[in-house]
């Protein structure tokens, strides 16, 4: 597979890098953490509205640019590199993927709003594996004019500040059928969104509780069982986080190279010491491995655009997420160590990346979970192929 970038893709990556270097520097991230609960509203308005980043991979029929997962992965890598305090992941990756798969008129209308940068959104989706075997924690009861939704989701990414909540709920009296419902946060009664104390303040979580929240009939977004859409969304979320983690790992290396080239010990920069060179080289190897795995999985996703992800594609995503998890964790730890005595202090940035690395590795597939999934499905696939040959 050719993983080289086109001129257009290179332009997207470089433009994103320039914008975020100027608008999401360390001081901007720290300001958002200290004053805005982990959300940079000005940056979000610029990225989603003025620059149209939300529209990058959305269908042209919904006002999007119609590009693919490769282009979005390049964008996400730069967002992860600067740990930008914006709800791009929850809005343009998670919520938008679910809406695009539903393809009903109501879903398309919300998708158009996201493409235009008119709202932020999130999906109350479990953030741990296995993706296709988790019952919904919400129940939808049909009423005379719509539905009443009740239930609790303990951890919803950007749940406290989203304009639109997408709620997967088991429909009462319809067996195992799962619907997907839209709730406009500003007008819903019976909804509570409680911000949680989290390790990574740059990606807020909230507890969402619904107590008989009434929605109109057209708030039901899925024409049939939404389970396949939710499973597809979870796998894409894993791919998106892998791309972000690759960017975070790259920034850990860049911070370390900058510091070690300036820190002088025994009359010379510590970057010249062989032991330091070896550790930085190991960081680079892991980053390049993660980047290749992410781009490979993104190409495979684009090749199956619109279809349910099959086992080989899921295995590619699982490998990419596991590789990126490990690369980011290792690079964040090494950044702290190679910054020496100041590496763990608040004034220096490695601790921000260490926290993001730990949180990201726990969401949408830990490394052990992903490796177990690959091993189990590889064995199952081998058995099926052997049976077919006999």
C-alpha cells in the first residue's frame, strides 16, 4: 500500500500545523484549562466555523468537502500534537460518523449543522471495548407525540458543553432494537450533565442522566436498528484517537529535542550524549511505526467507505490504536525523564501530554484489549479459512 501523501493532503497537514502552532500554543492550552473548563471557545469557533474543519470528511450532500479518513487523520494528528482544547473529536469524528451512517432526513439536517460549524455534538457511547456487545444504558418509551428517554451514561466526552446530545436507547417493547435520538441541550427538561474530575483536563468528561426527557418523533434519527452505526462509530473513534496520539507523541519528541539541545551539562549540550540520542531515536521509531499504522488503517477505511467495517479493517484499526497507545505513553514518559528535574513540574509541558496519553490509551480500546481482539479474531479467521479449504 502506498502511504505517500498527495499535494492536497500535504497542504492540509501543513496548514493545520501552522494554525494550531499559532492558536493552540502552551499558553492557550493552559488558559483554557484554568479559565474555561478545558474548552477554548474562540479557537473552536475559528476551526469549526471560519476554517470549516468540521466539514472536511463529511458528505458533500450535507455541506461537507467529501474527503476521507486519511485527510481527517492528518488533521487529528496536528490537533493531538497541540492537545487543542476543542470538541473536534466528539463532534466531527464521533457524532458526525453516527449521523452519516443513519442517513435519515433528520440526521442529515444535524450533519449539515455540524458541517457549517453551527453546533458542537457528542454521542453517549461506551468508551471501552468490546464495541459491538454492550447494551444501551438508556430506554426510550413511546409517547403520544414522540418518546420519553431515561437512563444514565457515566462518561460522555464533552458531554457538559455539547449543543447536541445523541442518545442510543433501547426502544421499549421492541426487544433488542436500539434507536438513536437527538436531544437539543438548551431546550431539554429532565436532563442533567455533571462535569467529572478527570486526569486529562483538555478532554472533559461528563455524567449524563435523563429522567423522562421528552423528544418529538422526528428526534429519532435511525430508520432501523442503530447498533451497526454505533459499532462503526466506535471503530472510527479508535482510529481517530490513534491519529491524535501519534501527534501527541511527535510533540513529546519535539519538546525533548528542543530542551536537550539547550540544556548544558559538563560543558556540552546533553543532546550530544549517546544515551540521550538512543532514547530519542527509540521515540522516533515508535512514532513512525504508529504513523504508518494509522495511515494504513485510514486508507483501508476509505476503501470501505459506507460499508460496515469487516474483520481485516477492524484488525488494522486495532493494530494502529495499540501501536499509537504505546508510542504516546513511551514518548510522554521519556519526555519527562529527559527533561530531568523539571520534567514533572507544572511549568513545563510534558505532564500535559503524559495525562493525555494515559487518558487516550484508556478510551476506545486499551492495548491489552486490542491485542486480545486481534488474537481472537485472527484465530477465528484462520479456522474459517481452514474449514473452507477442507
